C-alpha cells in the first residue's frame, strides 16, 4: 500500500479508516469497543486481534491504523481493541503509590542525613541499593492484576467474535498489554490462538517483568518478539535473555526481530507488516 508522502496525517487516517466498522462487545457485563477491518485480498488468510498498550488506546503511537490497512491488503481481517485509559479510581491508586514511594524516599534521605558517617566497610562487602526508584513503584502489582482481569475478559469475548470467521487467529499486542498477555497465555493454556506477536513487551513491576522471558518460551502459540528503539528500556535490555530462554525450553517457533526507527514511519510499518505476514505464512 502506498500513500502520498506529502499528505497530511489527518487525510491519511480518514482514508485508511474508511473501511473500519466500530462494534460493541460485552465482557463480564461491561461494554467495550473494537474496530473491525475486513480483508481486502482475494484470499482470507486469517484474523489478527490488535491490542494497544494502556497508554495508547488506539495504537496511534505504534502506527496501528497503517498496519491494519497493510495487513488487510495481505489477506488478514483485524479487530482493534480500544484499550481505554485508566479509570479515575485506578489513577488515584497510581497517584497514591507514587506519593508513598516519594515519601519513603524522602524519609530514607532524612534518616541518612541524621545518621553518623558510616565506618569504612570491608572491601569484599557488596553495596546494596537503599531504595527502588519511585518511577518503578508507580504501578502496584494489585493494579496490574485488575488491568489483566479486564484485558483477559475482553480478549475472551473478542476471540469468540473472531472465531466466527473460521480462520486462524493471531494476537498482536504492544507494551504493557503484551507483557500482561504473556502471563495470561501461560496461565491459560487452553486459549486457542495460532500466534502471539509482541512489540516492546514489558511490565512495570520488576518482579513480574523478570518472568516475561520464560513466559514467551513456554506459551503454546508461536511467538514473534519485535523491538524498536523507542520501547521501554526494560524490554530492550531483556532481549538477549529471551533468546536464551527460547533455546533452553526448545521454543522452535520463537522469532525475534528488531526495527531501527519509530513505528509511525512508513518504511518501518511496511517492514513490520512484511515480517508479520512472512511469520504467519510459515505457520498456516
């Protein structure tokens, strides 16, 4: 697919969205929105469920609208789950966690300033961190659990709708959503999907983020693990570890790809669409 290089983003988005259809589904009695786009090739190759990160409800920062159009031309219909921002209650919990972390840090600093200078330590003794930075504690594990429960319920409902088309179903997720789904697919092995495509998968709770490498290496669906320079630093730092876990657990359908520019750029979106199409064609 080609679009004019000098066209405005607004015109591009209006043109690309012309085939979209907004649908409303139910998950545990609550309505949520998805945007459906049909395949525009002679052969319907499969269905891709696209799940943006919580901080990017429509996936605009990841070029989802362009990617869905390119996949449509290659024979894939798609459902974009509109990942709504946090509710006010969730925001208040997050703010409280940030405030608690900041207060703890200030107390530590005050206490350290009042204590006498430490005696010289043994050279063999290793220094220990005094606190975890507040930005790492901004989201509690409990809040992450609530987000995962909502996301898994929506995915279950969306899977039922997608499977009505009778084609192979793949899940494409970004950022925090990809990290949460890596946990979900390991805990729910019966979920019937053919491939999981993750871009910059991470979790903001260090203990849970640490397990993403192992999760990707033992989940049933094939995995395409994609990285860009603008991913969370925790995701990019974990890249070698994820390869090692895939080798350790003989995850032969694990693939890793790296893009070298932002996904909002036309060339990178084309490359990502080509990588996804090639990966899926080897599976079905």
